[in-house]
């Protein structure tokens, strides 16, 4: 039996750059060496990505293919329920392949959440859609990887006005623990240095700008540290990433989406990867979006997709061994 991990590759939204970057990935010999690849989706969607990239259709030869049909061709760079319906069907097919023992990991090209919502997705994002179809009710969270720095967050795709009420001690501890667990798995068991951001400006400045740091975040950090995690904070978010870039920390836990995402994408947008951590199956995707402004031109950069694929292969290999 091959020791290579078995990775499902999904082309993402068919009207964005996903089919193009998927085809470009398959054209890389090093990607084919890393894993046994299964295509999930419509072969014509993948072929269209190859065509705009100037690649031969033969790059799909000798690959396993689990078909999900696109009902009809769609115009490029347009949000539509038809595109969302197709995407959701590919995600469900990937979950089914994992549950059947056919794959070890999933890598998907960029999706469009608006299209998925129009198609009937009731979950806040694709990670929770995966969790629903996996019947998984435990802790899961996005982890963003930009070179050596890993970040995650306590709240994610929720309105900003709801964030403060969603910050709890248990939630902060769970985010810290999940980041520590996944980072240890990639570091041979060694403990990463994790920093936790405050919620308020200047981390609350001793309660002058809010008490969340005093009442919730600091106690949560102490609880996590008592379990053996090398974690500290809360730190003011506006200076924390300067220290992280300097190498003072390996991982950062933020309180809400943009608090970490803006910094992470500035540090490594061209290489950024998102992991859906905590789920039973390894799932990775490039951190950028569908890039409707350049879709269909053949100019999309495959770098983030290649990095996501490489990281997924490494994690899946570790889990198999």
C-alpha cells in the first residue's frame, strides 16, 4: 500500500480562479509526488481551468475522479445560486469520500460564501458546513498559516457588534488549546510559544477601555497555562504582531476575524493558508478569495494553493504514521 496521503482536490467556485489554480497545481510534478490525488467535481470545470492556463488536458490523466456535475455552464466572475449549489455538492461528496475511507485530506480552491448562502447553506461558513455533514459537534476553528506564524481566533464569521458577548473563558481556552495541539503536531511535539491578543484598545488599559481582558481573557490564559501550554497575554493587538513578526511568538490567538486576518495577510498574503482545525479530516485551502477581477485570464498565482496542498499532505502523512 502506498504511504502517500490521499488528497481530494476541489476546484472551488467554478466562476472564480479556483479551476485555474487547481489545474496549475496538477501541472507541478512536486505536487504529484507528494500525494495520491482524487479530483472531486465536474471534469469540464477542471478542463476549463487548464484551458485558460494554457495547460493540456492530459494533466488530469491517471487521476481518480469522483464526479459531481455542474448543471450548466456559468458566466465567469458572477455570484450565483447555481455556482453555490455545485460547490456545496462537491463539499458533501468530499465528506462522503472521507467517511468511506477513500481519502485522508481535502484541499479546496477558493469558494464564494455569498453563492453558497444563495444556494441554501445555513451555516456561517464552509467549516461549519463540513462539521454539520461530518456530524461533528466538538471545537473547530480556522487556523491561518503565514510562513512560520500560525494564528487562530475565538470568534470568526459573526457581526462585529456580537463579538464581545461571544468572548468567554471557555472559548478562549479552547482556541488556545486547539492552536497548541495542531502546532505541536507539526513541531514534533515541542511546545510553541503562543500569544493572546486583547479585545479592547491597549488591551483594555487596566479596565479603562473595557473589562474583558481582566474578567475573561486573563483568567483564560492562566487556565490554559496551567495545563502546560506555553501561552501569555493578553497583549494589545496593535503591537502584538510586531513582536510575532520579530519571532517572539510562534502562534497568536485573536478575539475576532479582522484582528488577526489583516495582520496575517499583510505578513504573507501570497503564501497564506487556512486550515479547518479540529475536524476529523484534514482540510486546507488558500487564504485568498475567488478573485473575480482576474478570473478566466490565466494569471492567477498557484503559490497559495500549492502551499495549502503541501501543508495538508504533511499533516495527513503525520496522522497516517
